[in-house]
C-alpha cells in the first residue's frame, strides 16, 4: 500500500507542479491552464477513489513509471498549445463571414431534420427520468441493447453529418461571435443546438457523451473568449449559465437513479466514474503484452487500407480481444486506448512526430494567428480534454470525425486565401 500511495501522490505532484508553472507561464484561464487543471482534478479524484474502502481492493499494485509516461504523453501532446499561450498573438485573422456562413446554414438545416427526432426522445426520456427512480438504469440498459450508442450515426446521413461536424460547427460559430455585430439570434440557434446535444445522451440514460460535448465547448471558449467583445462575453455567460442549469438537473437525477442504491452511493460512484481512468491506465495498460493492433482507435482506417478480419463494431471488438485484461467499457484515458492498441513505444513516437508537425503548422508570433492554425490547436485541445477520463472519443465510425477535421482544416485555408480576411484583436 505504501507504494500505491507514493505512486499516486507523485502523479498528483507532477500535475500540481505543472499547473503552478504553466499557469504563471501561460496565465490562468488560458487553454493550457484549463487542460492541466483538468488533469490535476482527475488525479486528485483518482486518489480519492483508490483510498475509498469500497474500491480500494481494485486499485492495488500502482507503480510510478506508468504515471510518468501518462504525464509526459499529455505534456508533449499539448506543447503546441503551450507555445501558443506563451506567444499570445494579439490578432486573430479569420475568413469573411460570407465564406463560412453557408456551412453554418447547412448545419442548421441538417439540425432541423435531426433535432425534431431528438426533441421527441429528449422529451420522453427526461419525463421518464423525472417520474421514476429506476428509469435511469432502465434507459441505460435499453440504449446499449439497441447497439445504437456512441459508435454509430443514429439518424442516417443527416445525423452522420450532424455528429461528425459538431466540433467544426462550434468552432466556426464561436469564430463568428468575434464580431460584435453578430445578431443575438445566432446565440439562440447555437444554444438550442448545444442544449439538445447535451440533453440527448441524458435522455437515453447516458452521461459520458454529455461530458464530451461540454469539453468540446470548453475548448472553443478558451480560444475565442479573449477575442470576443464585452457585450458578447456577457451574453454568452448568461446563456451558458442557463444551459448549464437545464443540463445539470437531469444529469444529477440520472446519476442518482443509476447509482443511488450502490454500496458506495451516488457520490462514491461519481468518484469512480471520474477517477478510474489514470488508475486503470497504471495497472492494466502500461506494459501490457497483448495489443488490439489498432482495432479500436483506427477501426475504419484499417478497413479503408484493406486489412482483413477487422471487427465490425464495439461488441465484435470486445469478443475478438476478450483476452485483454482491461475491457474497453472501463475508462483508461485516450492514452490508454492507444497503448492498448499499439503498445508503449509506437504511440509515443507517433505523438512526437505529430507534435513537431503541429508546432510547425501552428507557428505564430505576437502579432497574429490564422483561424486554420487555431483550428489545429482546437482539435488537440478537444482530444486531450475528452481523453482526460474517457476512451479515445473518435474510435470506430467516429473515425469519420477525424476526416471531417481534415476537410474543415482545408476549407479554412481555402476561404482564408480567396476571401477578404477579417482581423479581431484581443479585448
């Protein structure tokens, strides 16, 4: 047990030291400080989990090396963001609104097709959740039985587009908010879509997808908030507060419904839910001899490359790799997912190469940063925040979202070159 406590305290100390240093270097409220604070928070929850008498037997045998690897992996991955926050460009150069508003209009129109079905599901689900103490667990089981969860589009082509380009939609909309002349109806439209995105998983008995959307929005806010005018900031804070309240009430009800009767109680289960990822990584991921050979993180890409015997979906992947000590139903951070797929060495080498490419592609000075550069940093932030507790969010058919990122990046470069750029200064 002494080794366990020494290991977890070392992990907490690493993140606490990083938070102290980087908050001074990049300033509190920067994207870097938000990411590091998130990982520090989950490190503390990991300690509370392993010290909980109900869960302590499950998390014995911790060692220092996996925690150091996990810490270094995250720090290396966010080096482009650290560089951006320390440089702190004064001006954001984006494409004209005329060139990006059509994408937003298309997305809104697609949402009008998808959201009515979502509205019906949300209305029924929330009503059921509020009227029965057992509804949460029942809805969760029903959703998983339908095999239409996080890994596949639900409503056909429109839903696929809606799901894959949600992060891009948030980025472009928040980019438009940099102009103080944007009308408030944009806020209403965005808030409505976001509210549905946050409530839809809860209405199906799920919580994780809601948290992933929160991380996406948080990533966008950290980048664009400094460039928004004061009136935009005030309005966003007001609308954001309303959305948070509307979302948190059914979220808490769902949590109590699903876990209130457990021995550890709802509070203990929340700690387990949020704190298990680094512990699972330490015990089950680092140094594992068996690997999934990319069947989870690169499932669709392996199909496109012509690999044979690639599992069709989540359930088949679990069957094929049933010998793995840790199943993918348990959280192990996105780093754990890559390590379970490829081992310890390959992901770190690939990360180092990608980090160098991103540093080069997002090179800025104190004068200006282009929107396509900010988009790359935004992607890194989304993946890092979402991966702080969850498995790799873009696995299986969500590999299409990675393709959508590439399309959006090329689109931004193109419109920046063919349209008259607009400059926004830090407020």
